[in-house]
């Protein structure tokens, strides 16, 4: 398989030693196992992930877990990770899916899903698949995938979706058929009894029932707000006065509490928090590479943050990988942005070097998609372009169509003109994405940018790719008109003869072969 799998996306989050038990919600989750889908939908900070982790710890069914991120909007990458998650339940599941996903022109997504569903049907035991942070993959192709899955879900599989937003799935139909269990924000809010257990037992405070009731009322049972308040109260002797001042919109309260939390940390910890906030996932060596501070250990700092409940979530049993609570990370990034602007006067310039260091570390550790993400964030066009080219196979052919296309769309025309290969790459990605509009204009822009350039191996490679892309475009636009496709194929095959790079030759062949096969079948 060409795309490396980030194993931490498949870990079930571990429960802390102290947790508020929620038996009534656990009972509802157990009762919902007869349905196809359990939907847990609420704003950030309502304890959705913690609740499901607690439930799975006592559930008799085996469970697979997938933590989603924005890169998973790409159908090929999403299906790859779905199979990887299912393989934690049944090791042999999905081999057929992996095979077709690696082909230069995979079959329609519905065909791939049919293969996957047939393989799932062979699993002998009932099991649960949890999809966390479903809201980050809000896209029509993703909606189509899960609509199809839910319509044809094998009886032994129960799907759990954890999300901040209402998913665009056929929920009404599932409700009518009694195939849906739902937990919303109103269900997840802490009761006064649960708030008391959380504040006094989990967070180690000694609040009176009156103080707890006042704080629970002011936060409306919002668990993240209670946690932020509890951390801040550790530095206040007059907790009753603090609670009385705890008012206002939760956005402003959250800003205030984070200020209070950060101000009680040492300067080195504050620096660590701000600079590592650019990372979606953290480990000690990665943090060391980003900070370049030999006086402190990234791994030890991460352990300190976990020990002090500073909004960090362990992602594996070995406590190697972590992530920040999403709201906490958002606020840290906002403060980092503000601090770099105030210190340099150049918006975003202070974060460029941090992203470059992260990109280098991810590339050195075989995670090219993450390396590309940080190179793009650093506006390092040369590095991002090299990473997209890949080692023999471009990233957009390895499940990263969406992020690569988003990056190319963000580049100014003069940047693309200075690098004709980016125009060709842009057109190639649009072909893979099935978006023919504008492809020819981009190929013409590449040819215009190449005018006057001395012919060398690089320009010959680009000429071959341009011809191959036009052939692929013809297959998209002139389906059934054999003559038009045949002319483009002959041009591509002719250009192939002058291509010098072995990797480029393979890439062009990857475009031509399925088109030639289609033409041959139609001629028969």
C-alpha cells in the first residue's frame, strides 16, 4: 500500500483514572446497539469522545476507532483508513479494497464500497465502528459514501458517529425505521450531581453544594467550561467570589479562563503551548524538532501537561502521542498569531519557521501528506511542490487530492507562471478529481510559461505530462467519441518517446493505460 497509515488515528482514547460515570447515558448507548447508527452530536467540550470511550470500556462487543481529520475528505484516503480501522477487528478485511485503490484509475466508489461491505459480512461477531470528529470531513463525496454504507450496512456492524455538526445523512429515514439512536447537547450536559462529582472528585476541589449549583447554572452543564473554571480556581483562595464573577458569553469566559490558565504556567511551558499549537498531533521528538530548545524535553513537557489536566489528550497506551483539546488548540493558535504579529509586525511570519520545521520532521518520518500540509502552511512553494511530486508517485495519486487542489487554488498566477510544472500538476489534479473545467486553460498556461525555455529533460517530461493530461481530459469530455480520444492518445504516446525521467514515464503510462483500455473495449 502506498499511503502510510498514521496509527494514532486508530487508537481508542484511554480513560483517565478519575472520570465521572454516566450510567444513564451508557444504558442508552447499549439500548441503541440494535440500530444501524448512533449519532452523538453537540458543540465542542460536551464530553462526547470521553463518553464513548467509557462506554466501549465496558461494552462486550469489539470496537474499531477512527479519528478523522480534514485530509480524510478525499475518498481514497478515507476508504484506506476505514479499512485500516476495520483491520483492528478482523486482520484480513479490506485486501480487495486496497488492491483496487492502488490502481491508477480506480473503479467507481460504489463498486469499492460493495467489495468492502461483502468483506464486512464475513466477520462472524457483532462489532462497533466509531468515527470521531465527523464534522471535519463535511463534503458531498463523503456524504455519498456513508449514505451508501448505512443503506447496506451488514447486521453485525454498528456505526457510531461523533460530531459537532449535523451530518448530511438520511437521518429522517433512519428515525422512521427505528434505526437511529441520538444523543444531543441537552443529553450530554452535566447534571448538578455530575458537576459535583467532576469538580470535587475529578478536579480535586472542595466546593460547597451552593457553589457547585451556581457554577453548574452559569455554565449550563458545559463540561469544558466547568473544566476551565476548575483549573482557574486552583489559584484562587476566594472561590465563591470567583464563581460570582463567572458570567457572560461562553466565548468571552473561555478567553478569560485561558488567560488565567496560561498566566499560571511558567514562561517555558507557555512558549511550548503556543509554538506546538500548529500541530494537530504531538509527540516528544516532533515537539523537540519544532521548538529547537535543548533545555527542555518535549516528552517530559507533554507528560506534565497531561498530569496537570491542561487540555491534552493521550492518543495511545504508551503515552507517546497526544493532541490538544480542539478549543484549547484554537485559542493557542489565535494567541500565537497575535504574539507574532505584535513582535514582528508581519502577519503570520513568526509561524513560518515553525511550520517548516514540522514539515521536515514529518518528511523524515515517512509522513509526506503531513509534511506537505506544513510546507503549504509555511508558504514554502518549492518544498510543497517537491512533496506533491512524491517519490515516484505524486501525493494526489495517494489519497491527497483535496489538500493538494486546495493549495494549488491558493497560489497566484505569477507563482504558477514561474513554475510551469505547477500548472501541469494543477491540471493533473483536476483530472483525478473529475473536474474538467479549466484544465485546458491551465495546460495552455504551462505551455506559454515554457516558451523560450531551453529544451532539457525537465521540459521534455512536462511536454509528456501535458500530452497525457490532454488524453485523460479527452476521456472525460469526449466519452464515446473514439476519434477524439484516439488523437489525444497518439499525441501522448508520441510524447512518451521523448520523456527522459523514468518516474515521469511511469506517471504518463499511468494516465494512458486505462484510457487505451477503455478505447479498446468500446471499439470491440
